[in-house]
């Protein structure tokens, strides 16, 4: 914002903007503090979860499977006994298909392949095959369908799903008993599809292959359907889905993991529907009930805050426990990795949730045997299918942007979005302050030559910033896809991800430090040069040009970062919030005044730049994820953090954060 000529009064809005920009540093710190404290205060805004859609008719009926279809449990028990000895053999699939055909269900196979990454678990292509059956509703019009999924390791190998024979037989027999009952259910208005997803190639990959083939939507790059021209039976448009994930035959608890790809969530009604029915009809504890105690550091902070403000210690600890639960949920969203096999359904606009049966028998806690678990879970699933059967999905309204504070409370989007906006405003404020300084340095009426040089410098600054981000993104892409490229070329990839992560990060750090050292040497040479007054004036002009050059780069980068994070907040608010918390302190501390100001200010800028460096943030992320503290820059940590994340989180780290950190580091170390 340029200063108006003398004698011309400023408009009120210009005067207000001038006051804000004059105190931009203090306001930016306040905004950053508001973002942190606002997140800590979010549990105070929690609301109890309830149904938004009355058409679900939740709780208006009782299960009838035990009364009307007792033979279904007998047939299910016989199927479980027949399948269990043949777990992970071809005979398992043959007997399953025979039981489905005997029940009068349409049965289809879908082969698919998965290309695994190189590394400790090996690489190469794995081939698996899904099985699905279709139950046509005798009273429906066939336009809509519900889907039930039971992941089972059908092949002799397994990748990421450690399932026992008892767990596989429990999952299959449970849904088999339910479908036998649904054949004669008078209220069933939608077709029901049962998918036995082959989890040998991956828990999520098997479901992704089936959803992609059914919906004709893109699958993940490493998953490929091989159905070809083989028959693939379809029913109506998929509306809701439930994935029953059973790792063992004894059930010690239940869980409903919600975040899918890039933090996408099912509608809150879908979660609460399964939560209500399983809590009411299954005598197994629910994960997170009662709420676990907060971590020791958070508990100590809550006790100190309660003592300082005279609050009740028990209330403070309960708030800390809710904050820890909410932070864990937000962190899972930020990482963007699917926590359940329901994730592929969300990408196809299908509302689905995973019901995970936690293994029992540990720690002396009571658990349900297979027979009891089968009967109780069948009753809960019957009620869930009945509620979804009468629902018109296109009129279904419910929250799909939310954060769970516990198992029964949540915070909605209009309440938590403010904590994301606050650090983003700090970035915008720093960019506006630097723009004002640049306008003041240019003068009120600059000559035409100065204006032309200024425009050219703006274009060069934008190109350099774009090039820096593009090069970092390309380096990250090469690191991530390097094992696959090497595998395609026939090279060994056993240790490539570990070594590649270490080398890639080391090279990037070396480039950043090298550029900062070059700027430092340039500043020192300028300070040592002496000569005539004309030479000194020329050197001063060169220093001013370099300062303007760095300011323009910072302005372009701050503006671009704020715009990217604002767009990202619409897709994954937690990732945008985490990135903004990492970038805002760098923008405030390394703001370009470090060299021109006091030595204390420059030291503070360098300290902040070091605290928010990639090694420090990676170590913090590793600790936040629940791992024990370990030595920094171990290959296993780098592989888990850099390669074991979603595409969005990986792109934000390499394409946004690293070049931002490098440029602001050059400002902090080199000054203006």
C-alpha cells in the first residue's frame, strides 16, 4: 500500500490497513497463538452426536434374525466349520462359492493384481481374486444397492492383514447367516451385495479393485483389475456399505476407524448408526470407552493450568483427555492414510464405514466366542441394513466434515475452521507487510526505468520461486517412485527406499545450506569493501537491489503458500493446519529483517529456522504418531515418514514446506 501524497487524506480503510501492517509482526504472533490456543479449546465446543436424518428410523425396530431364521445360524456354523481347515487354500474359495450358489445367490469372481513397492517386504506383482454375491430384493426396483464387505486372506500369502483361520470363518459365516435371513425379509427395499475381498494383496487394495470395477472409477496406481470380459454381476447404484474386518475368532472389542484417503470421512450418521447398534446389541467394549488418560506431558500441563487458574484438577484432566483424543483423530486425517478398508468407497461417492472386530483373550479381559459374536453382530448388522434400506440417499443430510472428540462427541467444520484460518492470515499479513515495504522503497513517483526494472524483477522472482518448488517436488517424486523405476529396470530394490530417503534429504539440506552460505559470503564481501564515495554509493544500491530481490521472492512464496493451503483446507483441514503451523513461524521470524536488525533478532531468526527444520519436524511427527523416541535420521524413520504417507501429505512436505524453509533460511542467515 503506497503512502498518499502530502495534503491528501487517507481513506478510513487505508488508515486501518496501515495500522495493521505497521504492527504486522505482533498481529502475526497473536494469530499464531490464536490458532494454537483455539485448537486446545476446541473440546469446549463439543456436541453430542445424534442422527441428522430421521428417515433412518434408528431404534424403531428390533432384530428378528434369531426368531425367524434360526436355521441361518445353523448353516453359518456348518460353513465356518467346513471353511476353517482350508484357510488360505483353493478349497476355501471353492466351498464358499458352493455355499453361495446353494443359497440361491448370484456369484462372481474378479481377479486383480497389486504391484507392491520395494523395500524390506519385497516388491513385484501379486495376483488375487475377489468373490462377490448378489441378493436381489424381491420388493425393490433394483436401482439401489447396499454392500457388505468381509476382507479375507484367500491366498497362501498375506501382506498387511494378519488374519487367522478363525477370524476368516467368523467374518464369512456372520454375513452368510445375515443374507440367508434377508432372503425372506419383507422390509428389504434394496439389493444387497456381499463382497469377500481378497486381503492377501492388501486390506484396502482388494476393496479398491472391486469398487473400481463396479463403479468404473480409477483405482490406485498400483492396483489393476483383471476382470476383462468375464461376467461381473452388478445390482443397483451403491448407496451405503459396511466393511466387517475380523482378524481373530474371538472378539474382545469393537472399533470404527473413520479416516480414509487424504482424511476423507463418511457421514456422521453412518458412524453413529453402527455405533448405536453395536453398543446396544453386542456385549463387547467399544474402543475408546472409557476414554484413555492423556499422555503424561499433557496431564502435567493440565494440572499446572488448573493450579494456576484455580480450576478443578479432574475437569482439567478430562479436558486434556478429550484434547488428546481429538488431536489423534486430526493427526490421522493429516497423514491421509486410510485406516480402514472402507476408504475406496468414499472416492466413489459411496457412504461406508469399517466395523473392526478387535481380537480378544488378552490381558484377562472377557471376550466373545465365535458363536456368540456371530449372533450378536448379525443382529446389529440386520438393524443397520434395515435402516439403510428405507433411506433415500439423495435426500440424506448429515455432517461429513467433523472431528471426533471422543466416541460420542464431535466438533463440526464451522467450529474448527477458525483455527486453520488464523495461521493462514499470519502468512497473508507478512506478505502484505513486505509488499508495503517494497512500495515504500520504490518511492512515490519512480522513473520509468525503475518501474521497468521492478516489473522484470517481479517476474524473475516468481520464476525462481516456482522453479524451487518444482525442483523439490520433482526430487520427492523421484524418491517415491525410484524403487518402482528400479524394479522395472531389473535392479535390486531391497534397501533402495531407506537409502534413497537418507540421500534425498541430505542432498536437499546441502543445497539449502549451500545457498545460505553463498548469501553469507556475499554479505561479508559487501561489508569489507571500501573505496570512494561513488563506489560506496554503488555498493549500497546493489545491496538495496538484493534486498528488494529477496523481499519479492518472499512475497511471492508467502502468497502462493497461503493460496495453496487455503485450497487444501477445503479437502484436508488437518494437513493444511499442520503445514500452516510449520510455515507461519518461519515467515514471522525469518522475515528479512534479521540481518538489518539487531544481532539478537538475527539469532532468534536462525533459532526458529533450526527448530522448524526438516529433521526437527520429522522427529516431532514420529513422536506424535505414538512411537518411542529414537535417534534422529534413522533409515526406518525416514522410510516410514517420507514414503509411508499419503500423496497429499508427501506433496505438501516436498513441494511446499522444503523450498519455503530453504528460502526463509537464506533470509535468516544472509539478512537483507
